[in-house]
């Protein structure tokens, strides 16, 4: 129950967040909820039941003393996240996720427009335009949609500096934590629906290409354009709803944003900068020096696989150290 959970959060705020303390907190919450339900069955009101449960448990100082657990000193406490910063970050995340989603959708729509115009050009359906002018028009269509997409990506990061505090460890007041958990719980059904819709569209999108191929080779570009347009919607759904979901995880320091994961991610970001810089150097050298533009694109998927393997090994190493 939210009221009892918030009360326990405030009760344990002065004590270290160790496995022993977390287990004790969960045990106390279970006992308090059982007592609350028992009082409700006896005919007590909700407020009366909560008051009795809280008054019966009282202080935990003596219990902690018996267990040999020392309270956190003022100098050891983590900085508290102000409510206005949390509210501001919620708004920032929603705006950023929207801009990123629109940006990815425009990129894929640009590719779809390029494929469509190129297909029309190959079939001579662009009237008096020459073949070269038709391909130029396809490139222009891509450019006109990709340029604003880049602007959206840049705009999505604007204002992030104001929330650097969230990259480090911090504490949430019990009331703020309960409020964020309530909002996250209310958001989750919408995210689940978006994942289902996006997955269905992603799986069905290649059907357009298959139908185009069955109708004839000249129809394939049209099928590819439809597939890319559908994938643009998929990208929007994943970026928008996924971005908001990650925002709540970051505020509540869960999932990929626990204190342990934050330390791992900082290390992986340093590794990523080195690995991808090397990949770019290899790409340009193989292209400009050896003129292997036909195959050097493979450096990027290979690098992605290698970086994934490096990240996986680093995570396993961190987990083994934690267990030791």
C-alpha cells in the first residue's frame, strides 16, 4: 500500500541502503500490510487501520541497534533531488522523446520518398525529367526530410545540462518517490500497447516488399517505400514511449540506472568513444586510400557486434566482482 510504503521510506531514510536493511524493510512492509488487511476485515476504516498499524510499529532505532546497524552520517548522505528538478526533467524527457521520435520518423520517411521517386524514375513516370534529374530529385527529397530530422535530434538534447545531477547518485524524498512510481505505473499500459503495435508493424512491413516482388521487379521500390514508411512509425513509437520509460527509470534509479549500472555505463561510454573512433578511421582510410567503398561499410556492423561483446564481458566482470 502506497501510504505504508511511503511511511517506511521515511522511516528508513536515515539508515544505509544495504541488502540487510532492504530485506528488513520488505519484511516490515509485508507485516504491516497483513496487519492492515486484518484490521479492515474487522470493520475498521482505512484511515483508522493505517493509524493503528503505524502507531504499533513506531521507531526502528532499537531494532537497528540490536542488529548493529549504524545510521548514516550527514556527510555520507546523498544529495536529495528537488521536486522542481524532477518535474522539470519529466517535461524535458517527454519533449526530448517526442523530438527524437519525429526525427527518426523523418529519416525513414526520407528514405521512403527517395525509394518511391527512384522507382517512378526507373519506370519513366516522371514525365519530361531525364533519368539523372529523376535520381537528383530522389536525393533532394531525402535531403529535405533528413535536414529537419538532424535539427530535431539536436533540439532533443537542448537543456540536458540542467539535469547532470541525475547522472550521479541521489536520494528521493518518500513523497516524491511515491508520486513518480504512481505516474510510471499509470504510463506503463500505454507503453505496452505501443510496443505491441510497433512489433506488429515491424513484422508486417516486409510484406509490402514481398507483394511488390510478386507483382514484378519494377514494383519492388514501391513496396520498399511502404516498408520504410511503416518502419518510420515503428521508430517513432519505440523512441517516444521508450524515452519516457527510461526517463522514469532514471528518476527512480532502477533498471539501467541503478548506482551500479551508472558506474558501468560511464566506463562503457569511454570504451565506446575509443572503439567507434577507430572504426571511423578504418572506414575513411579504406575508402579514400584503398578505394574500397564497396565493402568498407561492413566496419560498422562488425564494430557494433564487437562492442556488444566487449560490453557484455565488462558487465559479467562487474557482476562477478560484486558477488566476490
